[in-house]
C-alpha cells in the first residue's frame, strides 16, 4: 500500500468545494422540477413536447442521482476530517509520539 498524505488545508478546501457543488446541484434539481411542472401545465402538444419531457425527465433524474452522490461524498470528506482529528488524540498515537 502506498503512502497517504492528507493536508489539512486541502481537506478543508475539498469539504468547502463539495458543499458548494452539492448546493448548486440541489438548486439545479429544484429548477429542473419547476421546469417539469411548467411544461406539464403548458399548452403545447406534438412529438416535440413528448421528446422534451423525456429529455427533462432524464435531466431531473440525473440531478437527483448526482445530489445523492454528492451528499455521500461531502459526508465522507467531513468524516475523514473528524476521524483524522480523533485519531491524532488516541492513546496509541500519544505513545508513539512520546518515543
């Protein structure tokens, strides 16, 4: 297994970026749902409408899936930060440092 080095400032920045991306995806998902509602109530017919609704359904599902993924990603980064701090405070680490 290779060496893993985690730089605190980079991890903090990754958490911030992840939260920003998650918020942007949430906003985009909400807007795609609003657009779906508008299109369903619009007076528009024909094959173009059906195609557009199918496309919009795909986009909305994509944003929903990406939102779930980013929630897990953000949580993983936050947990990594928390567990690193907890690890640094364990008795085993203190013993090794006192050698």
